[in-house]
């Protein structure tokens, strides 16, 4: 009876560990996809010099999710899903960079 209990406990521990490791790998995958899509979107939008890498990745991840949802809703293919992800990320990059940009005030004497 004790051996069966420890075997069940071992299986449960391995399942939990596998779920945690799988979740971490998923997050790393999202970050890499977000980095690529965010970088492409950042190249497509002018005036994003003040936007950091972290915000670029976040915009890329949000763009990938938003573009993927939009593409699945419209029923378009994988290539257009990638294009939709870049377009959504570009819009987000433009919004975030315009909000974080500080306008310079020049005083003319």
C-alpha cells in the first residue's frame, strides 16, 4: 500500500513539474515570437526611438495574440495571420511610442 501511494505521489509530482516546465517554455516561446513580431512592427513605424526592448516585446506578444485571434475569426491562412499579427503590433507600437515620447520645447530668444 505504501509503495502504491509513493508511486502515485511520484506521478503527480512529475505531472506538476512537467506542467510548470511546459508553461515556462510556452512563455519563452511567446517572448521570442513577440520579439520578432515587435521588431518587425517597430521597423514599420517611424519615431519609435524611445521605445525599449521590453515594451517592444510586449507589443509584439499582444500583436501576435490579437492578430492570431483576428485571423482565426476571419478564417485566413497562416501567412496572413503573421501579417495580421505584425499589423496589430505596429498599431500598438505606434500607440505606445506616441504616449511615451516626450516632446521637446524650444525656447526662442
